[in-house]
């Protein structure tokens, strides 16, 4: 990929590589502050006219360069800050370079770096997307697939464990207390999947036999104080491996599968071939220290990275524009897996919550981009909710369009055609379609077009003709750089419910076999669909299961939504009815209405369901929760975050009052059986327990606070402890401060759990949290160098605490501005991610808007990294 003007890369400029690497041999002499890397590249000329060999490189020192064993003269190559060009290279030539690196000086955590302290930490790599070039000179692009052989040498005492991709290929002793280990990866791979790990690590191990009979050693590595928290991840890994065999016929393909945990990581985890590396917060789990949410994350992310072995590694991406080809697809597979391991309805609700909170807001703002963008200037900024979560929705729509059997047939064909290749979204759609004799190319528009489609639905019933008519209309608002939008294929799952709440038999034409539900596909700007022989429909249930990532508006009234909330059999849509009802109540309250019938209907309907013993407690907990602040704020312009907060509070107040004494009773009943159990049923009851406490705190603060303080101390699980503490802190209770001190004492030495302590405080919904966060920035355990700390304290504050962050005096903005300027010079990826929390400045009411805009402009003027500069430039709309 050639970067054209000012570093912007365009999809349309893609050219096949001029040079390929058949095999690469890497030799590392590892050291915390001075590592040497010898790289031997076996080169092959690519298609097209002969070109000089241009390799990517960044930050390393060149100690030697040889072509076919001969040292090159200075005029035979050219070295600059981003590349190494060798002028006269023959097909089949072998290029050797020797590089010097300083891992302990690498604060960007991209390339080879140090996790932990120089004395006790370990060395590891992160190469996706463009970190490999910080290790050695190489065609660092995903369509160059090479066989990797790696030799690691290091001091045995300091680095007893030496890991790289692939299968072990020998180890032994060297002089001076050094030792070596060789690794051989038989599967050709792009450089972004390279990894090594070296240091003092403990391990757990398990044997696994694949469905096709391969014996595999599964090992998880972590530092000594964390190794006893890796068991759940191992359990999840084994389940994920079985699941991929059963559901997709995909077997693992090496003799070992290794996972390593680190506290210093820019992202969640990384799928390096045979050597996954995990952010410790998504790998470690234990009953005392991990919340139910943590367990769910570990399960999902272990599965996600494992599933990449086929969707990402065996079939990789031609270029970074195709990132969603592996990420959207793998998120979808991960969602399927989690849904089958747990409650499918709850999982769908959570997926849609993530989509709305992160992706819809992204798609509606200045950073909106297509699932497959057309240009980028900093690829690390495209690991977004759009590429991941909207990408997964697109795969879900396509899978739904095909149906289960055809989806599997299509995926088999995709693997058959592209195993060992670097593919494109077009090739994915073609394989799925060809395998089933259908044309899926219309879905390509979903990949190319940014913005969330607005879908309008109107239903009319003709009693005389017994026909139900559904009018659908779609529209997508312009997004930056994409003024004109086209109509997209939108599948809508539909049912019609009768007065008793049961689904009416649906027929598209007379005499057809009736169905309880059907899927209509809107394939134009507007269309109408008719159902015949319909008797007395009470209400339509639309977009069941959230069958397309759109924003639906209907002509249904609050009483229709209440009916759906009571009777709908599609669990997702039942929850959705509660959300819509709450949203309408919220809008009226925000608009200043004193008397809000929607609020009464919402409260009354939920009160009716509250005593329904047949209702899944986890689903009830979700029904009782209105959309969160960022979701509610999304359509508000001009936006006053304090007013949004107050209106949502009024909803919570009203619901708490309406539930009355039942709240305390339910809380007490659930508490009686609470033992901290980890099975799905126990987790579901705990979700409701915690939700009841939160509401009860609003109804009867004095008594509820007392119970919450006790529950903090006696908690049988971390979820219970966190819920009690968060409730006390939101209330400003004195006992909350005491509990905080206790929490800090308990978990001072455990980074993952201490992050919860930082995050809890960062999200206290009170204006004076600004001063609290400022104080925590100076806490001995805080460091701007650690992405998890930054995320807990600063991302928690800027993205999840609108009341404090948007304090009208702008103090929250200044705090983030100052931190960002510092983080920018340490870790561009982390700086850029934090900066995305400022994206909504233009929608704010004029006072806050001016303050935040000024902060953004100051930051843009001083930005050092390409990553941060890119986010700020797009955020400001220049
Ligand atoms: N491929 C990884 C995952 O989704 C994410 C790595 C992203 N890294 C980055 N520096 N942007 O599983
Ligand atoms: Zn991924």
C-alpha cells in the first residue's frame, strides 16, 4: 500500500505487493534495554514490473545489511524514518538486516516492549496493525504471507520462558548462563500476527484432542501472582475450541496453543498465531475479585481470539480496509458462542446495548465512517465500534438472510476458497452467495455506507378486506465525506399479535402456508408489504431480535408499547418495548412536561411485571433499566448533559416510587438466597438483586444505604460488592467513602481490581468528581503510561460520567486536555482512543460547546502523534 499525500491511504490505490517474502528467519538476542534482531528475508518478486525492494521500518537502528551474504555499500540502499529501500534485488535473493531496539523505552506498546518493571517485568510484542515494522524492516502489510522461523536467545535466569508463534522446534543452553528456544510456524502468515514473549512467567496446562485427532497442549502463562486466576479462561478456551469444531467444522492446527496475560496492553487481546496475548483484565477471573461482567468478558474474548485462528489467521485480510472481514465476522461468531453458552435473549440485549451506546453514537457524529472505509491516515484509529460491532451486525443480517444451513455451507466455501489467502469483503460475499446460488452483492452497500439508517414503519389494517399493510421507508442522514446515501437492503422480522398477545398466522398471499413470524426485506427507499386473511391484529411486533442495525420509528402509541412489554414472546422485542416507552417518557420529561402519561404507563406496566414469578430475573432487571445517559442524549441538540441527567433521574425516581414496598421485599428475598454462585441462574438473580438495590436507594435512602453498607462488607461476590459501593457513592453517603478506603486496602496489589476502584470513582455522578479525578491523577498507583489505568480513570470520567465531565465551568474538559497532551507523547493509540470521548462537542449547548471546542483546538495545535492528530482533525471537521 502506498501512502499518498500527507499519509492518507486510499482503498482505490491498492496494488498487489511488488515483493513477497517466502520465508523469514528471525534471531533475537533479547535484553530489556538493548535487543538485537537479525532478520533473513527470502524474497520473491511479485507481479508487475521490477521495482526496488521497499521495506517498512520505524524506530530501530540499522547495524548491518547484507544481500545474498554480501555487505551492502551505502549507495546500494536508502534508509529513512519509515523505510529501507534496496535498489538492485534479484528474484530469490536473501536480504539480511541487523537491528537494535530498546524495548524498555517503548512506551507506545507497539512492537517489542516491556511489561511491568525493568527488574521483574517481561518482554512481549504487539504487531497489529503496524507494529512489526518497529521490530525489523519488512513489507509490513497483511497480504504478504510468509513462513516464520524464530530463534530466541536470552539470559536463562532473567528470561526462563521464551515463546513465539507456531510449534516448538528445539531449545538448549548457551554460554554465560544464556539459553535458546526455536519456534517454527508452518502456516504462512502476515507480519501483524507475529509475536514473541520472554520472561519469568508461570503456566497452567491442559491436554486437548481436536475432532480430527490432533493432540494439542493448551497453556496459559501469567506472572506468579496471577496464575491462579487463569482457570476460567482455560475452561472457556476448551469450550470455544469444541464449539468451533461443532458449529463450523474448524479444527485447531498446531501442536500447542498459548495464551499470555499482561497488564500493559493497548487493546483487549491479540490473536497472534498460536500465541494469543491478552490484556489481563480480559483473562484473569476469580470468584472473589471478578464481577459477573468480567466472567462474561473473559469467556467472550478468549473465544473471540481463538475464533480468529480461522477467521483472521487462516483467511486473513488483503489490506486494512478489509479489517471488518476478520473483526466483524469474528465478533459475530463470538456472539453466537456466548448466546449458546448463556441466555440468547440477554446476549442479544447486551449486543444491541453496545451497538447503540458505542456504534450509533459514532455513526451519528464527526467520526462516522463506513464498516469498510475508503481512506485512513492512522489505521489504529479504525479499530472501532463500527468496524467491530456494526460489522458483526452485517454478518448477522447476511447469516439470517441465508438461514442456518446455507450460512454453514457458505462459510465452508469461504474457507475452502480462501484458506491461506488474504481476502476481501467482495470475496466473502461471493463465496457465501455462490455456495447457495444467491446474489449477496447488494449487501456490499452496507459495508461502504456510513450512518445508521432511519427506518419508518406505518401499519394499517383494512378490517373489511382483512388485510394488514405495512409501509416502510428508509433514510440515512449524510455523514462526513458522504453526502449522498443510497437505499440498503433491510431485513425486518415481523409478527402481528392479536388481542390475547398471541402471534396471528401470517400470509403474504392467499392460500400460502401461514407463519407466526416472517421476514420482509426492504430493498428500496420505500415499499409496502401486505398480509392477507388477518383477523383483528392488536399490535405489530417489528424488527424482532433487532434484525437490522437501524433506528426504527413507528406510529405505535404508548399503550401499544405497553402491550408489547406485557405480551411479546420475542424476549428482545419485549425489552425493546420497555426501552422505547422509557425513551418517550424521557423526552416528555426533558421537554418540561409536568404530567407525563408515558411515564405512568412505563411505571405501571413494569410494576405489573415485577411480581411475575415466571419472568427471568435477569430479563426483569434489564426491563427495569431505562436507556443509559449517552443513548438518551444522542438525539438531543443542543445538548445539556445536566438536563439529560436530571430527566433520567426523574424516570428512576418515578419507577422506584411506583414499585413501592415490593422493591424492598424483592431485594430481601433475593438477598436471602445470594451465595455468590457463578452459574447463569445465580448471576441472573444477582443482576436483579443489584438493580433492586439501586432503585430502593432512591426510594428510601436512609434504610437502603444502611443495607448497602452492610452488603459492601459481607458481599459474597465482586458484583455484589461493586453494586453496593457504586450505589453508596452515587448517593454521596459517608459510608461510601469508608468502603472506598477499604477497597483500596484490599486490592492495592492487584492492578486489575484496583482499576475498578479508579473507575468507580471516575463515574460518580456528581459535579465534584472533577476534583476527585484530578486528585487521583496524582495517586501513587496512577500512571499515564498504563492504558488500563487511563481507561479506568480518564475514559471512565470522559465517556461515562457526563454530569461531571460536562460541568458547565469546563473544568472537566481542561482536565482531559492536559492528560491527553501528556499521553500523546507516550502512547498515541491510547491518546487517540481517549480523544474520541470528545467527539460530541458540536452538539452541546453554546456555553459548553465553546469551552470544549477551544480545548480541542489547543490540543490539535499541539498534537504530536499522527493518531491523535487524525482524531482531532476529524472531530473538529477540518
Ligand atoms: N485483532 C485484535 C482483536 O480484535 C485487536 C488488535 C488491535 N490492535 C491495535 N493496535 N489496533 O482481537
Ligand atoms: Zn478481533
